[in-house]
C-alpha cells in the first residue's frame, strides 16, 4: 500500500485538516488534547504528562484523543478528600 503525500502550505491549513479528521473519526465522542486540557483546567503539557502516568488515551498518528469519562475517572482516582481532622 502506497502512502499518499499531502502538501500542507501553512499551520492554519494543518490545524484545519486535523480538526476535520477528528470530526470524521470521533465526532463528539472523543476530545483532542486541547479540549481535554481545557475541561480539566490544566495545560496541554501537563495533560500529556498524565498520559505517561496512566491516563487512558487513544493515539492516532500524532493526534491524541480522550473520552470525557476517562478524564473524569482519572482525576477522581487521584483526588484525595481531606477531612477537618486531617487538616489539623
């Protein structure tokens, strides 16, 4: 199977192609790293660090995708609720 070579003229066109592919592949079921980071209120670099520490993700080429359920479950597992007595 021969790979198709795609010419991309600028960064804007590249981002548009990625967005188009994400919509075709996932619709609203999966989020890209920008939307996932925004949902968690963290930076994109921090989010990708979480991937190395066990956050479930789907990688398609150079695109990393997340489900909302995976993000919420990961954060809930690592959240520690501190009671009043522990705070003293």
